[in-house]
């Protein structure tokens, strides 16, 4: 079963149910597992001279992608052994899509904002943006939420959906791994300027 056949069902399933909270509590989420690997490599490999940091950061990225793609390929291969398992393949694909979560987070800002409850809206927008929200007025809160929605739509829906359609679960896993690495170490701050350049 190709990614183009899985994609519509995965988008519908993810929109309807999202990622179950009980699974998040018990086993986490594949992006969290990728983040744990990135964090471990960052702690162990991001040291020494700038040259060494660049080399180790450049080595971290293909290792992360290889582990993520390899795991996804094994899961996809196992689930393609029987047509009866295709619903499990669809559910596995939903883990790389984030439309339900994105809608929930933006709604958590929009509802109190529409009711004039700026403090609750400010707290909710602080959950989805990486900037200081303490001084944001109504327009600033709305702008921050819309900017986050636009960026997350690309990172959390469009990109993984395209890679799922093109290359199945391994493509989806590669896209999520690279995006997760970018969000964790792809900064020009003092710690990641060299390690995260790749």
C-alpha cells in the first residue's frame, strides 16, 4: 500500500482522534523519542572546538535520520504483510501529522480572546510560541497565534503529508526527524551555533 493511499485515511483519522492521551502518558510519542535521541547526542557530542562541534553535529543528523527511517521502514514492512493490518499502518502514519493538536492549541487562544479574557489567551498563546508573551495586547496575541498556526501548518501537516505520500512511513519519519532536530539544535545561539549548523 503506497503512501498516497494511506495519506487520506491518516489525515481523516488524525483529525478525528489526534494522538491518544493515554498513549502519550504510557509510551510517549515518536517525536518525543526523536527528541530524546537528539538531546542525548547534544549532551554527549556538542563539546570541544567549533570544528569538532560542526563535525559531530553533521554526524548527528544522518544518525538521527537513519534510526528514524529504519524504525519506520521496519514498522511499515511488518504492517504490509497483511491487508488486515492496513488500519494499523494508517494509525502509525497519524503520529507524524499534527492537525488535531494544532487546531486544539489555536482554539485555546481564540476562545478566550473572543470572550475578552486576555490573560487566559496570553497563557494559551505562550504554550505555542517561543517568545515572551507577558506584554502582548489583543492584537499581539492574535498575531502570535496566527504566526504559530502558519508555521506549524507547514511543519506539522504539509511537509509530513507530502513525505508520507512520496515515501510512506520512512519518508514521514525522515521529515519529522529533520524538523525536530531543527527545532531543538538548529539555533544560532551560543550552544548550537556550530553543532546545529547542519
